[in-house]
C-alpha cells in the first residue's frame, strides 16, 4: 500500500477553489464500461489518484492508497451539460479522509463524447492533471505503460538542481512565526472546513466564461509575440489587465519547475509548480505593446531570479502543514487566528488584495491517441481566493482556448463578457 507524505501544497488542501478541470471532446461514443476499464490501468500508473489523506496526531498529512475508486458519472446531453456538471462538482467538497480526490463525468452528445475530469490540486497541478488526462485518453485505445509514476518524497526545496535558499533574516522570521503558531495553534475540524467551503461558494458564486481564439487570430498573436520578444502568457496578462481594471493590480503567473529538479518527474502527477507576482498598472496613455513590454519586464525580473522564482516553495516549506491549512480560513473565513492571518498577509492571501492569475499549459497536439480522435480540450485552472480573475489557457491543436474563472459577487456575467471582448480585441488588433 502506497503511503507518501503530503510534502507541498498544504496551503491549498482545504482551499474552496483550488481545483483543476479538463474537458476533452472525443469523436464517437465512449461507453461507461470502457472508461471504467481504462481507469484500472490508470490506477496502476498514477497511484495517487485513488489516495485518501490521513492527518496524524502531529498534524502531518499522508497520502494513503486505499481510497475509494472513482465513480464515473455518465449522461446523455438530454440530462445535463458539462458546465452544469462542473458547477455541481466544484460546489461539492472532496471528502479527503475517504477519497478519491478526483471526479469524472462523461456526456454523450450525438456522435461525440465529452470526458470531464475535476481533480484536487493537492495531488496534481495543471501539468500533473494534464498528464493524467493524456494517459486516460491513450489508454482508451492503446496499451499504456502501467509502471507506477510515483512522485518524490522530499519537500520541494530538497531536490532543486540549483537554487538560492532563504536568507537568514527571512528564515529566522519564519522560524519565529512557526514557533508562535505551535504555542497557540488551533486545529480546525472537518465540520469547520465543510461549513466554510459551502459559505464561500454561496457568498462568492464562482462562475466560468469560456472562449476560443481561432487559428487565424491566434497566428496574429504569436506573430506579435515574436516581433516584440513577448510570450503568449505576457500578452494575455497585459490584455486582461487592461480590460479589467485601471488601477494597480497584483498579476500572478504560474511557473513550471519540473525541469529544475534533480530528478525531473515529467510524467508524474503531484505538484511541481511555483509562481511569481508583480504589482502592475495598465497605462492607457501608452500603446498596448508598450504596456506589454513593461509588464513583461516586471514579471521576468522575478522569473529569472532563482531567489524570487523559488521563494514561494522555500518559504512555505518552513511552516507546519496545519499552519498552512489555517491561512485560508483566517483570511477569508472569519476565524480569529492572528498568526495565520499574518502569514496570509505575507503571501498575499487577504480579501482586499484582488488580482489576476494566468496559468497556461502551452501547446497540445490532439493527434497520437490511436483510433481515439480528440476534437477539443479545455483547461480550467486553479483559482486563488485572492484573485479577481483567473485565466486558464491551453492551445488545443491550432486553437487557443481560454477559461475565465470569476466570482459573480464581484463581477457580473455581463461585465465579464465585456472584459473578455475588450481583451480579445487588444490581442488580435
């Protein structure tokens, strides 16, 4: 039986919004039996998928591989659509003590099948869940290597190829804060978590806006990037910053760190991602490209500096796991946990710190799955509670698919359509 420590991501174990979702449209009808048979292969290759999480008496968290199998929900289009399923699944908290930490739905719509996977961030970041999704699609038609893909067992700061660890003042402060927590810690119950989760969703009303940029317009974007030494991430971030707000905002970009580890876990699930953020403002008196270059430089200043690029991983690894779990509650749940609130403020988790997050999984070829023909793929990225808008991007074939995750309590559906339209206009002009 697999037993592994939950080394990273304890900050998001109890978060109400840190889920990852993939929707894949497949040509033809894929039966429920076929998906269930495929999952038996996937359980061997990705053992974490059937894990539950056990919290020991010292507050340590462990993956235990004896959780329940995934129950595949299977519908025809007359009964549901994938967005209805997603909203229902996202609004139902995972039972981490029983598992599994994934939900799967298949919807037959005429001569196509939509396969939707929603997973908890604690067992996989965006690329981790993309690995899972690709393997499931491969296994539908081809023999897939069943050798277990088991993640490293050490926390992130122990297996970087090269890095700059925390300076002594920061390390000493983290040590002090951790010690104060241990003297005053308050363990939150499962009931606290469920109550907070439900209240969060009722009050903020998370919603999605989906859109696609077709090949002709996407070519314009990539050409604009090449001519101006910009990445697609940077130009997307600039466009939505301009469309959403005229004030200074916190802009966050995810950073994949797999190839920076001693043993690159390229096919594993698990969490091998960091992120950087910068305070930026779109200046309407300047051109779009002038703004894009300035915002890109602000992000690159952090991304190219190993100390700041890896800062989140190193800093969070200084703290007790249950301390990290309590941060979201203190910041957004109204729990009186002073040291948790202080840590939250240090890492930007506070209600008044609204920002934009961008998570881009890059270009994905939709061929190479045997007889299984993939028509489309969409990615819903994990949302930090502090974000006003979270943008999940994935290039599926020649199309760039975007998913905007927002809270209706802060932005109406009409406003988000206006924001999306303005951003696309800036991107493709």
